[in-house]
């Protein structure tokens, strides 16, 4: 990927280009299998620039996952805010993920994939994955105000969401979004 002349002077554009390239490489190859030289080539940046911006490969992994988290949260908040309050907002989350499953380059949840690779460690991938799950639980609990047991139902919704995300990625089956929505409707019927 050639570097544009103006980007050499724009640290934010350089950082964004490196994050995008690293996310693609990590997503395609996995964090441990991807070498820094592969990211250097994909980003059109030097090792020095990558280390200057992120400190280490682990720092780059954390930055990629943090960037992804911010974008996913904004994506979900936008979907929820555009739906009618209550049940429709919960269903909006599952409608959104159904469209994600159908994307041609869908590989599952970057956060859970990274945490799985980081098994046995308490590094950034695991910590960020735990925060990711907490985000969903908190979001669903908030949307379930008035339900009999919002905390339990929120946990169940996270299980459905993450389970469908994993199975859809493994089976390459975008139809799991619709199946997950049916399960969610049953959970919501029982919750109110």
C-alpha cells in the first residue's frame, strides 16, 4: 500500500492507516500468526513508525481492539437510538448483527477471536473481551427496564448474541442472525 505524501506529515492519518492494516492482517491470519513485517508491508509504514506509535506488537493489538470496540459501540448505539423504545431496541441490535453476518469478509467477533488466542494470559485481549461482554450486558439491562429480571435476561441475550456470532463465523452461515432473532423474541416474550 503506497503512502500518500500528505500522510507522512499527518500522524493521525498514519496511525489510522496502521490500525486498519493491522486489523485486516490480524483478522485474516490471527494475532500470533501475523508478524510485524507483514503489518509493515500492509500498512506501508516502517517498523520504527509502528513502534513509535504503539510501543510493541502487544500495544498495536490493544490499539486495534480498542479502536474496534469504539466503532462497534457507536454502531450499536446508533441502531438502538433509531428504534422505538423497549423491545424494538433490543431487536435492533440483533437485526444489526444479522447484517454483519452477511458481510462478505465476516470473520466473527475480533474481540472474542483475540481473547481466544490469548488463552491463559491476562493481557489486553482478555481484558478488552471482558469489557466487550460487559458492554452488551449493560446495554441489554438498560433496554430491559421493566422486565421481570433484566439482569438474567441481559445475560441470556449476550449468550445468544455471542453464540450466534461464533457459529455464524465458523459455519459461514449468515442465516444465523435470523435464527438468533427468533430466540430473542422468545426471551423477550418470557421477560415481560
